C-alpha cells in the first residue's frame, strides 16, 4: 500500500522486460513452492542485457546451495567474473 499498488498487481515478468542489469537466475529442479517452469518464464522475459540460468538438480525451494554448493558457488563466481567483480 505504501508503494501505491496491491501485491496482486506486481509482476516479475513485466519488470524483467524492462531491466538491463545482468541477472543470474538460480532455481531447484524439485522446488514445489515456486515451480521450476516459473524461472524459465522469468528468464525468457529478460530480453535486454546479459542473463544466465542455473537449475540445480534435486534441489527444493531455496535449497540449491545446500544440494550442490560446488555447482552453486561455481556458477555465481563464473557470472560475477564476467564483470570483473571477483
């Protein structure tokens, strides 16, 4: 309400269509809270600027780091290195 809109009006898809900042999407293949197909919709919506995606096999909601820390941190380091941030 403070921001001037209802949460039901919020749309990651609409915002991702406008952004140009690099985004790394990370999701678990076994996420039953935010279904995995949704990360692909967000990934596809980001049309401007660099993007990458990591789907961690067998990871549930917010468990990608726990399920496969080597893959998780490796991908983050690779992504940040593209911009000289590591």
